């Protein structure tokens, strides 16, 4: 079964946008045991797109396209593929209504262009897009599968995970389990994995680093579902023993989901005061539905005066030790904890760079302080990387420290 | 003059390596005025590589390949292209000596495989590799240029800059300008663009949606640099008039960078109080180096009590109108403004869903209130989408309202 990925868009071909879609799709398809042999990208030009589609249809069994499903005149993937396959286009009344409703609910103006998105080739199926107006399309023809996905990576990825995997998986017995870890680097994790030597002829164990966390993925393929089940179970047990301190969840749950759900379950009220992360920890936690039940507030104190006024940090502490110090981190958390009705108060302060006044402290220096009724601890870290990376690592570390306190 | 980039390697096709070579080459070629129309990637398989090369030779005038020039058995780009073009391979004595010397000088052991790198198709020219053993190759055939570059990005980039640019230097020029907008959807923008009918035979105007903002890109090509300059200038003026309310910057600057730099320039101190966005606005603004000069604090009040305690919102207001109301938004901003030494106070409160107590208010309802010394205004919005999207749209909208106040 040969698969080809076609990414469509002038912005890719002009070198304005790095093509991450074919990287994502190749990785996911490899995990499913699908052999990708070709990537093709082409600009928004119907003639060239047509030739690319024809070539792909001649040599591949599964064709996945991304891009060109939007409402604008540049978007023509559906139309060109219909022509190549000699299929007429048909207005889908349900989809038209669906799109109209999205606009009515959003109080947006629907342009004539948007109606275009309700057309599909006769005999094809829409694939639901839960976060955008452009639905995907699934076509079966001459024993080949053609799957049209939107170009924006967020929409494409969600659609792939929600719908396309099932469409493709139909003919295989394959199972995967993911174990999600935090607080251990990918290379350390990988060398410990290699020593365990877990791969079998049915089953492989892979690692994927994602935003400060590492996913360990067990993939097993066999005709016999029981063999798959047993091998995954055994390997999972070994991994759980080896990496127990670092495991925060399974099957790609978010760290923030785990934390909010633990807080809700244990009826723990959390408050934050953030300096270096400037609201990022709070922003992540409040992404979880129901966060308002347990997440009380975050005081983002980006100026010295705000640390004094909002949290009662002493002026002398700031003068003597600086705003990035264990003393300031402690007074921030203490002030937050004493002034409010919280079960856990966490503070974070650090230097993200580039360039700063205090020449004696290194960029990447970060303090986190956690205070509860019967626990007080200040942690010190030295993170590597640029401003964005240091802030991201600080955010993940703070979330991990919260997780360890409440787990 | 049509150009095609072919990247060769199983690691790309399997999703192990992100393909940055075609991104780099497309960008550089666009700057040179070369029209890239196709990207193709293929695994290390001679049969498939052959078919890809044949297709490229039929449709493109310049073909640039990367990868498959190394000493191992997987490396076969040179050999396959020689076969497709029906050229014999010849040992180049100078190159053989050259490679031998590299090994002697480097105190490395030369394997038999390395001799392979001294072979080239008859009539072709080597391209010097100053940091690796694999030379590039330049072939001219049927008025077409075929350029073989090594896969490792460092070697490929250096070779491109040092030698390839001169080989393919174009006969015409190209220039691009981007105008970045916020507050207008891509489809509305595009229908207004269509009415303006700006495309000429030299110049095209394209749109790209990115995270709540839309980029308008003007691309102009001609032999005469003055024609390009004038056409871009004219079109830019028309676009600036048509979309003046929505333009926040040029050439893909970030909205948050624009805001922080405007605040610094005008010495304006900003404070926020966030509910629905939970720190996301603050998190974005503090990503900009130097933000601490003008960004004072953000009070993330996620509970009702925090709104009362931190901002002085009246309990009666919350009871009577609810936390998502123009009255609460106003009291949040007012409290923040009065309690602190700010030039601008912005509050935001809304319903991100899914599911909430107040059955009378729709998910997506968001209020923003801005207070300055001589200005008070509350804005109401109805956003569409899921929780993540509503929060993202709220964030972008708040940033846009700040921009409009200070611009």
C-alpha cells in the first residue's frame, strides 16, 4: 500500500511557510504502518495541481492532500480532483446549512465564497472540521483512497486524529498506547529505553518530544488481536516501573488536563503569581474546561511595584536580593497564600533574557516557590535556550511541580 | 523558467526529519526571481527516484536535488540521474586526489566507498563542498539545468550561497511586500480585494490567514526593477487606503511586538485584568523582550471572589449582571485603573464554554473594557468556535483594541 502526501499552496512553494504538514502526516502514517513513498508540493495553480494529482493517482494507493479547501479563489483542490476523477460537484444542503449556522451564530458576514465549501464530488463523504469552516473530503475510487484535508496545521491535525486514522486503519489490526512523561529529557529516556531492549517483531517502542514532555509510544501490529494486546500490556508494565516518577498520563492527555482534574477530584484550590512566565501557566490551566472550579487567580506581577503592591513582597528584599531570587520567590508565594483562601500558592520568577541589568545572574535562572498549609519549598533551575524556550520550560516545570504535590 | 526542488531521503519520507531544505531553497530562489512550482520528496529507492527525476525533467527547466550524494549504498542520486539522462559515469582523477587529501589531512580512514564520490556524469561539473566530502554536481542538458546538492543542510546551504547562485543567476527580478491585518476575516478581505482587481501581468496579490490575522502579500516580477518598484508602491497605496483600519504592520511583524514597541515609544504603561483569557494576553505581550518597561501587571481573576478582592468589583454587580456582563467588565477595568498607576487598563470577561450555569448567555459572549485617563469604552463580541478558539479570538481582539487606542 503506497501512500503519497500532496501539500498544496503557493506559500509553501515560495518559501514563505515551512512545510510541517507532510512531516506530521509522514510520522503519523509511519506509526500506523503505512508506507509513504512520495511527498509532492505544488503552488495554487490548477494546471500544475492537475498534473500532480494525475501522477499521484497512477502510482499511489492512498493520496492525502492538504490545502486548497478554503473559500477563496486560490482554493481549488476539490474542484481539480473532481475533474481528474471525472466526478461532478454537488451542493450538500446539510453542509450549506451547517456553514450558514456557523456564520449566524458567530455574527459574521457570510460571503458568497463560503457557499463553495458546501460542494463535494458526487459519491464522496465530508470529514468534519470542528474548528474551521472548511470540511475535509473522503473519496474512494478504483480501490484507492483520496483524502482531502485543510491546510492550516491545527485543523488538519485535529481532523487527522479524529477521523482519518479510522478511515485508514479500516484494513489493519494495529494498536497503539502512549505513555506521557515530564521531567526527563528525550535522550536520557531513549538511552534507558534502549537498555530495556523492548522491541519485538510485532511491536516497537518510539519516543516523541513535545513541548517539554516526552511521549513513549508502543505500536503493535499483528493479525491476532490477542498477541497485540498481550505484548502492549507487558511492555507497558515494564515502562511504568522504569519511568514511574515521570509518567503523568496516557494516550496524549495534556499535563494541564491532568492537573485540573486532580485538583477538582481532591477539591484543592490553586492560585499563582507569575513573573517570568507572564501568565502562560495560568493561560494553560484555564484552557481546561471546569478550571474555574479550582483555579482561583493568577497575579502576573511584571513590575517590581506590582510585586510589592499585589503580593506584599518587601522593598528591601527586592533591593537586597533582586526580583529573581529565592527570597523574592518565597515572599511572592507567601503573600499570595496569606492574602487569599488557597490550598496551594505557586510563585515563579526568573530571567528570560535577552539582556538584563543584573550582570551577576545568568539568563535562564528561575525560582519556583510552592506553599501549602503544611509545606513550603523553593526550587531553583537553570534553563537553556532563548527567551521563548526558557519561558516554555519554566511553564512546564511549574506544572510538573504542581502535579507532584497533588498526585 | 520553471524550477523544481527534489529532496531525496527515507528519513524525510518516514517523518523522522523535517524537510527544511526545500523551504530554504524556495525562499532563496524566490529572491533570485526563479519560479519554483514543485517540491518532490522521495525515499532512497532507485526505481521511485528514477520516476521522480523523469517527471521533473519533463516539466521543469531547473531541477535542484538534495541528498543521496554520500558514500553509502543508499546514496544513488548521481547514478540514477546519469541513467535517466543516458550519461556514462567517469572517475575524476583530480577529485579523487582531492578526497584522498581531505582524509589524509583530517587523519580519517578513507573507505572504498569514498572513491564513489569522485565519479561524475560525463560532461558535468563538480561543485565544491568546503565542509564535507560529497561534492555537488552541475549538469546542463537540453537547455535545462540540473544541480545536485548534498542533503545535510549546512553543506547544502553553503554550497548554494557559494556556487549555485552564480550558476543560475536569473535574468529577471522579483520583490515582495507583506501587509499584516487584524480584525477582518480572510474571506471578507479577499472579496474586497477581488473588487479592487489589482493583479497585473507582473504582480499578484495573495492572502494568507495566520492565527487570527491575515497577511496580504504583493509579489512582483519583471526584468525592470523600476516597474516592480512602482507597481508594488501603487498597489500598496490602494491597499493601505482600503484596509487602513485593519493594518497593524508590514512584512510579518507580530501584533504583540507592534504593541509593546508602540507602548515603549509613547511611554504608556499598560495593565490588564483577564478572566476568559486566563493570562493569555499577558503571556503574549511578555514574550516581547523589553515588555517589562511598559507592561505592569495582569490580574487573572478566574473566581468571583478574586474579582471582588483584587479589583473591587461589587458583589451586587456580580449577582445582578453576572461575571460576564458589561457592568462587570467595566468595574474590573475601573478597579484596576484606580488602584494602580496605569495609563491604560484593559479588562476582559467572557464565556468560553463548553457548558456553563448561566443559561441565558451564549457561549462566545465576550466583553472588553478599556479605561484611560480620558477614555472609557466597553466592547461586546460574540465569538464562534470551541473553547480554544474563543479564547484565541478574545486574545487577538484585546490586542487589536489596545493597538487601536495607542496607534
